[in-house]
């Protein structure tokens, strides 16, 4: 089964304490696709400019990412330049050039409209709503968002949230959206808007998945060498939604497993620049990391006396 | 089996967004004892001033905290006044009066010198070293510390660390001590000084226990109502070391279980002011929370195809 992703396809220039990379593949749809395609076929919808090195996407296509929906428009591609300091926690944005992305209007190819799983990556909620108009009856629609839209497009975002099944966002965004400091309260507030599942990403501190009557916590893999945090959240979403798509099973037990695949893929993404590590990954490496993540939190309860 | 704790016994005045409390029981040894005594007998060594409402410690004594080592000195008790803002993350210290604590010189009563488990709560590393001179051959010695000692007593602290089996500290302290941003690297650096186990507390983000060849992660219980974070770390240590003392089992499997008891006790401590919630707790409530914490991270791996 394929998963449809709509989001940004960009060129990133990144500086970390360990090195720098210029004009490498980036963008939410790119990271999502690189991660999800390890588990299931992906249908990508996005836009690039006439300057985009399309040939660099070939390895993704070879791995089952259908690029039919990748529009090429006249103009410059979306470029982001950022820097991470010593603690690698927050990216400092040095430059953002939206280019053709500023006029992006997603057109879902006919053959993608039946996609059973849909991920609306972080773009204008009006466009996310527009995508929902174009797809038929997906089994599950998930979306991401960011501080900018929470502030500037609140009514549209609230409308979107009433129409999706699952939302992924980071802890700061969950607090900003709900205006609640406590994450349990924030998640409940968001679920009251509509989504059955709220996935709160906390970076190196792991991720919480809130459902109506269950909470699951996935730890982050304790990496000794975090190289470049860019794209970790979208790779997490790719592993998570990709696993759900592959299995087609929305039981609580399988959702939990899916979150662990998200955590595993997110941890691989940060080991190298861009999607480099995701492109060299094998399925057995992923399974092995999921096993290690399981071992990280496994303990046996005391037997009753 | 008893656990010996040496640390502060104070009077706290705390203000949170939910209320305020004046001159309530506080201090590292107090929180540790309140938590650990739910699991095993405790021997407390500390000092209070002539103004201390000793009778308020009676419920602790009734629960198996031996106060023989609690010295009463002429002068004022250690008082701390602090405030938590909206996000409850960091305490803002408004006043600290060390009082008789500034001249504290721990004297371990003869009957405590055989204690098999010892917790050196956060005090001057020179005093922690001095305690080690006074005890016989403990099975396990654990210590805590803080930013102030890391900066001002580094040589003594490094000497102490070469003599303990386990250290608990928070993520900021681990980074400050090791001068490494990455926590995996920080923990390895600290273990190279001597301790076989490094327990890094991350508050609402859980706790990591690093051992020579194992890493364990205990999530924090996702509380909807955190009331007063004061004492969470020492209550965590009380549950953790208290459980180890009760079982006397230092296997990796049991250490993992012990950390979960630490996480459970830490989560109860923040539900009310001071040690109030810890004093009303029952063993079955603790076991139930450990079960909930287990459920929080439990998932089944995918069966091989």
C-alpha cells in the first residue's frame, strides 16, 4: 500500500560543529519519503524550481518513491540555510528563500487520489485542507504543522485538525497550539478538536503518542554521535506513518510498534547530513535498532510476594 | 536491610501557580527518606537548628526512618524559599539560609556504620568523602551532587567519584561535570572516573541509567497535574536506592526495576507540596504506578516474516 505525502522539497545548506554541507537534499517531503520508502511505496507531491538537481532524487525513485506529483516550476527552488551550535538542540535559521514554494498549490495526480494513507507535511493549513478536497476516502490522514501556522493561520489549522485522524507536532508546538503547558492536557485539548491520535515529538527526549484511552512513550535512541538534526521529525513521521501504511493495521498494539519505527528512523536520520544515512539503510538495520530501543525500556515487574 | 542517607533536612517555603506553602519539610535527606522508607528501613544523618519542628518528623520515624543521626544544633535550621513559574521547569531560588547546615559535619552513629547501602545526598563532596571514612564495607555507595560543587569543589568531587559505585545527577550537571554535550559521552566519561552506574535524571523527560554494558531508560509518568516539583530528584533516588536496598540484588534486571521505582516515587512526590503525597502513599499504589509506567513503553516486536 502506498502513502501519499505532500510537503516541501528543498535544498539545504547546513553547518554543524562537525562540518558543513551545501545545497543538499532537504525539505519535509524529502525526509519523509526517504524514511517511509524503506517500509512502503511513497507518492510524493511537491514543487521544485528549474534549478533543482532532479537527478539526485533518482535513488528515491528507485526505492519506490513515485515522483509523478513533483511539479517543476520556473524559478528558484526552496532553499534553507541553517546552523547548529554546540548543543545541536535548536537550528538557527540563517536564510530562507521560498522561491517557487511560495506559490505552491498542490495538485494531486489522479492515480494518487486513492491513497489509503496520507501525510500532510508542514505547509500552509489552507493547502493541507485543499489536499483533503482532492483525495478520496483515506484510511488515515495525518498532518504536521509549525509555530508559524499556529500563529498566522489558526482558524484554518483548527478546521484542518477537525478533519484529520492523527497529528504530529513537537512539544513546543503542542503547547503553543493548546495554550497549555502540561503536555497531557495539551494532547487532550488537541484530541477534543478531532484527531484520535496526537503524537508529540520531543527530539532527544523521545515521543509521546496520545490516543483516546492510551498513552505510549517511545524513547529516543541514545546516540553517541548526533551529526545533523535536520529532518529528524519528518524522518520520524516517515517511519511511523510508513509502518502503519505497510501493515494497514490501526490497532493500539500496531500503532505502538509504528511509533518505534518512527523513533528508529529519526535516530538514523541525524547520523549524517541530509538523507544520506536513510539512503544507505537496510531493513535489518532498522529492525535491529527497534530491538535495541525495546531493550532500552524493557524490565520485568517484581513478582507478587 | 537499611539504607543510610546523609544530606540536608530543611524547611522549604514554596510558591507555585497552584498555591504556596511556608516552612514545610524539605531537604534532600527528607525527601529521600520519605520515598525510601516506603520500601526499606532508613537511617538518616543530618542536622537541624533549635527551631526545627522535630515533631513533624514523627510520621517518618513511625515508618522506619531512624533519626538517631539527626543532630540538633544551636541556631537556625536550613531554610530555602523558591518559586516556580508557569512552566514548573526550573525553581527560582528567592532565599537560602544555610543556618546550622553551614557547619554540618556528619557524624555517623556506630549502629549506622554497617549500613549495606549508602546514599550521599547533595552536600559538599568533602563531607561526602568524610562519611565514606566512617562507614565499613557497604555493598553499594551512591552519591548525588550539584552545579555548585562541580564548579567549586571539582578535585574533591572527582576523588569522591572514584570511590562510589553509582552517581545520580541531572542532565545539566552531567554535561557540566564531563564538559560533554552528548549524554552518552558524558556518562562514559563519568564511568571512567570510577562509578559502575551513572543515573542521569531528566525531570519530565525521564531518566537514563548507564552501566558498563547496558543502557536503560525509565520514562517519567505523564502527569496531568504537576503541583510542586521540589524534591522530585531526591524522591527518585529514594525509590531507586530504596528498592535496591530492599532486594539486595544488583543484577542488571533488578537495577532496571529499581529505576522504575525511582521514577514512580519521583512522580508521586510532585503531586503535592513537601513530602505530603509520599506520606499518604501505599505500596499497592506504587506497584500500580510501576505497572502503568511499564505499559507506557510496552510494545511487541513484529514477528519475523
